[in-house]
């Protein structure tokens, strides 16, 4: 009679509830897995920016070998293992502004200004200290300019 129906209803509810809970956990786990994989695989623009960042840092001599680290790099462990902890930290957004300008894309002027101030203040190869093989005459054709002295 009635006791059997109530017992059956309780068991059916428990089974359906368990199945729904397992499905929710599996679905949530799958969604989390997809999201984390999406974060690990950069899209084409992000890959292009990474490549351009690598090239620009080499060209400007602001690589980790030159004593510079991006704020997005793991500076704590690399500084721990290196001989010195004297890294100049480049803000990721400022570096991105410089990269975007080098690619002739829209960029954040304030971030680029900050980047220039940091790099020009710390780079040993600024125009004031860099010696050109010809004594600097090749810069802007200085040998052809009349002197005002």
C-alpha cells in the first residue's frame, strides 16, 4: 500500500537528486576545464603581441639578460636563482603600449610615456652615452649642418 509508495518516492527522489548533482558537478568541471584551457592557449592577437614584445625587447636591449623583467613574468623565482636581484620591472601595460606603437596600432599614450621614462632613465645606451663608430656624425647628418658658434 501506502508505505511502499512513500518508500519508492523517497528512493526515486534520492536517485534523481544524486544523478542531477553528479551531472551538475561534471558540467561545472567541464566548463572550468574549458575556461582554463582557453586561458592557456593565446589567440592570434595575443600570440602576435608576444612575438612582437620579444622582438622589441631584444632590439631595445631590455631583456631579462639585460636586467629587465616584465611585470607578468615570475620575477620572484628567477630573482631568487639569479646572482643578483637587481631587475628593473617593466609594467606589462606600458610594454604593450610600446609594442602596439612599434606595430603602428592604437596605443595608450600615458603608458607609453611611462615606458619611455623608465627605459631612458635606466638604459646605459641612451643617446648621451652611446658612442657611434664615426663619433656620432652619422646621426641626422650632423656633418652637413652649419655651426652657429
